C-alpha cells in the first residue's frame, strides 16, 4: 500500500484497530525477535482512585530522573483524564492514535519538554492496542522502535482503578509504583489495585508503594504499614515501601502555573521527596543494568500487545 493510500485508509473503517490491520496487510517480517529485544525499562504509575496526585508524581519523578542523566519519556495513558500536557503547559496536536492509523510518525507525536525528557500523548488510540492482530502488532512495534532506541526509562501514567486496560498497562511494565494518600478511601482502593494485580499475575509482579500528600513522615509510614500488612496477610505478597511525598501548597501553585514543581520551586519541601523517590528508582534500575542500555527480554509495548492475546487482565476475581 502506498503512503497516500495509508493516509486515507482510516476513514474507511469503523475503528483504529480495523484500519491498522488493513494498513499492514502487505507488510511482512517486521516484528523484532520475540524472545529478546533491545529496549528501555518501564514503570507504571497508578492508583486506586483519582485525586491522589498520580500525574504530579509521574511528572516530577520523570524530571528528577532526567536530572540524573537518564533519557526519560512519559506516556500519558490515562484514558479518561489525560493531563500530563497540562502540567507541562503544552498543547499536543497529535497523539499515539495518529501513529496507529498511519497518519503520523512517532517523532511527530512526541513532545520534547526538556533536554532529557519527552512526553507521548496517548489518546483514545491506546484502547485499541490490545485488539490488534499479530501482524498489526508487528507493524506498530516497528513504528515505535525509535522510542526504544532513544529512551532509558518509560514512565506510564495510568488511569486510576482496576479497569482491564489499567491492569494491562501495569502488568506490562517492569515495575509498578502504586500511589495512595492517607484518606481511608484511597487506602481501601489502593489495596484493591494491589489485590487485583496479585491475583492476575499470581504474585509475579514488582510493585512499590508511595504515600502521597501525607502530613508528615510518621503518618505516611503508618498508612504504608496498613497496606503492606494487609498484602502480606491476605495476599501473601510483600510490597516494598518507596517512601512518601508530603502535602505541599507549592505543588498546587505549580499546577495552576502549568509548570512542574521541580521546575517551578525546585527547593520546596516536596522536591526533596521526589528526588529521594527518584534515587530509589534509580538504584532499582541499576539492577536492570539500565544505564548500560543492554538487551532485555521484552519491552513494555511488546508485553502490552500480548496482553490482548492471553486475556490475563480480564481474569480478575472479586
């Protein structure tokens, strides 16, 4: 199929997945080796409920890691309330859905917001990733290869809750950062996410807990102990405590200015906690030999696409 036909093709189809299958119908042998592919480490940031500061954590964690010399990309995978662009004060013209339809290259979608930091607007196109057939998956992975080559760490800002898409994103990442606040509803819902992920993976998943908006370190530790203890008692799963971020008026002011905290008020109280979190993540990443960019088993995108074929995320008990 020629480029002009590829650009026009999406209008003929009911959904992006159907369009993409047609776009790649004549493409062969473009899938990287399925057992090993050069790629980046990935971290999914999620929560049990909205309003816990998840996107602020994603943004400032990314900035703190970029300050350590890592090339970072943030994928805005919040299908309902995508707002990473707002926090950076930028307005994207395109999203990943345009790449899936063959209308844009990935380089035209990625927004550079720092020397070592980029954001990828996900858009509703992310919903169709799990519906692709194998040939369409091959084509999509090939188009995303430039991201793999130029990025050390992908941070996926995921929707709140336990929807199938949320669990798929989490299970496809190398690590999950689960965020809660001291509010009882946030604690309950965070445990619900932990339970769903443990059941869906039989405990074969890396999850770390972060307590956000705590009044002090002591309160954060008490909240963390409640969730960690429940996980050990009822799920036989131990969740590492990644630390906390204290409630800080400077974060709210930064959001209003559409400028991340670490860029707006780098010396604020909460900034040190984001840097401490980044240090802990960085140390964990060294275990994966992140800084040397060595070969890894599978990348986030490849695992995400495979989730649609095995139905793991859908098989979650109440």
